[in-house]
């Protein structure tokens, strides 16, 4: 049995099926939420020295992480307009930031 056969057995259906895709979406959210709640940055954000925080400078909540994640999906589905909004907003906020009351900050080296 090849790799695809093993994946089908694990997921209980087609690899591209709705159940498997939903599982991947939940897994991706859990990954992001874990790092956002822990120290405000996923592994990729750390490489770019970016951090997500509340508008008052604190750690984000679980609810904010969920709203931010879902808004990110919507921003992508809207042909990336939610992220391009950063160019129009005077505070450089994406739709994700606006609806979840968060902000992305740059952390200087050291």
C-alpha cells in the first residue's frame, strides 16, 4: 500500500475530501493559536521578527486568536484584499487586526 493508501485509511475517506480538509484546517488553527497565545509569534513570524499582540500591548486571548484566524481565511478568500488593506490603513492594520482588536509589531533585534 502506498502513501496515498495509508492517508486514506487514516482519514477515513479521500485525501481531498471535506473531512480531511476540515481536519487540516483545525490542525492549522491549533498550531497558530498555540504560538500566538504562548509568545505572540509563530515560527515564521519569529524569523521575520514579527509579533501579534492586543492593541494595548498584551497577549491575545483564545477568542481573539480564533477571530483572527477566521478573518485571515476570509481575507484570503477575498482575493487577499484583507491583507492589502494594510497599504490603505494609516495604522497598517489588516482586516484580521481590525476585527480581532490585535496588531502586528516589529521586534528589534536583541
